C-alpha cells in the first residue's frame, strides 16, 4: 500500500478488514478527508494473509514527504 493514495488503499482492502490510521508525522492528526492523504507504510507487510487481522496504515498529507 505504501505510495498509494489513501482512497486507493481502502479500495484494495476487503470490506471486512479493520483499518487503523496513524499520522506519519507523529502529530496525532485525524484523517477527515481521505483523498488528501497518502500511505507511507503498512503493518502487517504487503502480501501477509490478513485472516481478520487489523491493518495499520501510516499516512501523511499528499503534499508531505514520508518520514
């Protein structure tokens, strides 16, 4: 998911996947408009079977660089 826009990342996940968002800047910002954010990292790693696990996406605003 890294490098994708947040909206695209949501679309790639199954509808029943629990997703937690983490501010990549560490400022505790909330994502109110997903189209304005991009994914920098994900946990678990890409290709890992989810089997009901929560996915954590580290995100920053689209104009920002990933840490």
